[in-house]
C-alpha cells in the first residue's frame, strides 16, 4: 500500500487503451512472478493477449553460444575442453532452477576461461609461448574454473544454540516417545561423525517417511526436524515447504512437471514435506500424479544432499504408495512411526489447549473427558 508501482501500472494501462495501435508494450520476466503480475490487476490480462515463452538453452546450445563468443575474439576451444564443458552444462541444466543464467551464465564462464588461460600462459616457459598457445583454451583451463565446484564439502561447526532450541521444542511435545528417541539417536550419530571430521551431509541424505494417523504431530515434527538438520550442518537453510497433491499435480500435460519442479526448487536447502503422499496414486491412467512422483524421484536423486523429502500419510495407504513404484522404496530408506495418543496424553493436550485460551477444566470435566478418550480407544 506504500508503493507507487500500482500507479505506474494504472497509467500504463490507460495509455495502452487510449493509444491503441500507436505503440506496443512488451513486458518480460520470470514465468512465476509474471503470473503474479498479471493477476494483480484485471486489466493486465485483457491488455496482454500474446504470450511468447523463452525456453532455457539446452547444453548443446550453451556450448554453441560459448564457442561463438570465444571465436569472435579469436579464441579456440579444444575438443577435450569442449567435452568437459558439455558435461558441466548438462549437470547445470539438470539441476536448474529460476536462477539458471542461460547465455548470461555462458558469458561468465567465457570470462573465467580467458583468465584461466592467461594465468597458465604466464606460467609457461618463454620458449614454449606461441600465438596459438596464447589463444587456445585447454582441458586444464576448464578444470581450473570448475575446481571450486568439485571441492570437498567442508564441515561446519554445529550451531549449538539453534540445536538446543530445536531439541527443547521437540522434547516438550506431548507423547511421540519413539519418534523423539529416533531423532535423539540421529543427533548423537551426527555429533560422532562431526567429531571424527567426516562429512555428515552425505551420510544423512536419506529421504524419510512419516507414517501415522491424522493429528499425531507429523507436520509439527517435520518443522522441528528441518531445524535440527540445519543446526547440525546437514541442511544449509532448514526451512520447510509443505505441499499436498494440489500443489504438485496440474490439469494438463506439462503443468505437473512445472509445478513439482517449482516446489522442489523452493525446498532446496531445507525440507519438502509432502502430506498425504498416497493421494498422488489414484490408479487412473489419465491422472498426472504419476508424473509428479517421477519428477520428484528424479530430483531426489539428482539433488541428493541438497534437500530432504518427508512423505507423510496413513500407514496402510502409504504402504500402497511405496509399492506403486520401485523407485519410491529405494529413495525413502528411513521411516518414523507416529503412534496414536493415549487417553492420558489426549487429556493432557486438552488441558494445554484450554489453558492457552485462558480457561481451565474442572475435575469433573477431566474425568468425563478421560472416560470419553478411553471409550474411543476401545472402540
């Protein structure tokens, strides 16, 4: 409400209508933010009726752009150097997100390659220096600029303050004793590997299943779990992206892969929590849920260690989900079982919720509630 951007849009829309046919307006931007832009004003969608989508450049096209840029300044790229760069571009293309630089990325690499070549040339014995060697980019020049990316993961100290806070948050939850024990065991193991100077990110890259009935604390624990992994240095950000079928599955061909990819990109550095994951399997051949699973499974492997996926749902339904695709079982290698709350725990939760509303339960109310919870458990 404090911004004057809306005023700019209103003036632009009015002139576009008043001076129709006298000038053309081209707006450009990233797909998702541009969708938000178009929805911000009903007049925008009615004015902008033509859409041109600019796809990302393929690895082969990126190599072609790089070769053209180098050739323009009379540089030569050896076949071995080109092959190594193509592998690098393929890797970047597979893991691309909204920050993927396309031709801008190539321009940066072109500058780095020339600098790497110059450094190598200056270290070459004077008698071996030729005009050709000064303008020929070798495989070692490519290796030099990629060196930082292939460097080993550096262990960072455990954030003790954040870890203590997250553990306290976990421990004060009612019940969930088996889940708490498993998480505490994971923390002990992570501490051991850290003390040994080993990379824990690769050792804790498994994706996880949360199995249990609704209301047993799966989402709450997932949020805390992500914080713990961040404090331990396993996940750099520690945020949680919560999604369900609606956030992943589209209504037409191609939309599902786009939606699922966008969601995963948001989860990089943290945790992707897929609630009621079994709903992605409907059994219908016309359903796009399978496409969402295939996209997710590929990224879970390609970006292993960059984010954690927690798939949650009812125990029996999740068994069907796991059995629907061989890749699911191989990706989700750890499971946490969320038991139902006992009548005593349900009563304790009732007291907490009531107290939070500045009220309290009478002794008679407590007895009635406890009896009610016991009857539910028996039935």
